[in-house]
């Protein structure tokens, strides 16, 4: 089974700051991590490889330092990694990102399954996975919480819904995005870390993947961030203390004038 996992290096959520000048996340001096949802996508792929053989290929679109998360992926069981990196990719929205990843995957070659995290914590759009599947012309399902059955022809998966879940049978080639409920990511072993340290990460630029300059980066992005700002405080707030009964009484007393 040939599996491709798309991963992203993101700022650690606890250190996120907004740059009011560039209208983007401030990344200078902020620790970068492997997107948490992508950790679960990687674990799902490696588990399938261990069951059915084949190889797991990890790809990431980002600056040169994104190589760090690719080496982490190799230490957790991935077999090879590609960094899709070029200054021309800067400023890409989800539309241009999906196009770039699709061109890279077409360059890399045959696959049976693509696994992505549900969303990236720095954008929270959940659009790249489905957009990538549409670009490649393959079927997809989002928010997969469990793999019930897998073989060389198809997968049977559970897709998380607002109330319960759907059960889907999907034939290859296929793309799925996963949620955190699907598994518990493994911790890299010492052997895995040593292998990752020696691994060769292949870097592909815009020319390598035959990307149309008008379809990547800012030129290829139909959406752009015009302004970012912190929400303004909305009125007064009060902290209630005491026992549960005392807090309940205080709450009733504070809202009662507005109910009359």
C-alpha cells in the first residue's frame, strides 16, 4: 500500500501572536511544531503500513525549516519525505496550497491513499484536504474517527457527524482527513530518531513540480487577509465566588432586573 501523508509545521498555539502590519501570524521567536491533527494522520498511515506493507511518504509545503517536522515524521515510522519549498509559494491561501500539493503528488507518483489532518491549528479552515482531492480527481471523506476495515482494495471508515457517525466504504485511490479520536500517536523511538537524522529529505521547488506561476503563492490565491485584529472587550464581567448555592443566588440576583 502506497500512502502519502500531508503535514504542516505550525506555530505552537500557546505562543500565537498576530502581526498587524502583515496581517499574518507572527512566527519570529515562536516555537514551531508538527500540526497536532497531522500527528494522528501520520499514525494512521504508519499503522496501515505495518498491517499491509508498502511505504509511507510524507510531504510538507513550507520554508526550509519545515524539514524538522519531516524528520519527526520519519522518526515515527514514515519511509521517505519531500519538502515542497520555494519563495514563490509564499502567501498561498488554501486554494493555491491545494494546487501546489497536487502538483507535487503528481510528480512523486503512484499512491493508493492520502491521509491529512482535519485542519491546521494556525488556519482552522479544513479546506486543503478536500481541495487536494478535487484537484487530483479522487474521492474523499473528512473527519474520519475510526478505520473499521482495510485491505488492498478498500477501506471501511467511520466519519464523525454532529450526532453519531456515518460508515463509509471507500475504494482506492482515496483521500481522508482524520480527527484526534482515531488513534494515539506514538512517541519516536531511539532507532527512529537515528534513522531520521540520517534520512535524505528531497526538496522540490516550483519548477520541479511544473507549477504554473500564476497558480501558486499570492498570484494564485483568490482570497487574501485584509486586516487582523484582537476582539474588543464586550462590556463588564463579574466573577462569582462562594458555594454553589451562593453563586446561583448571586447569578439570579444579577440577571433578575433584566427579566422584569
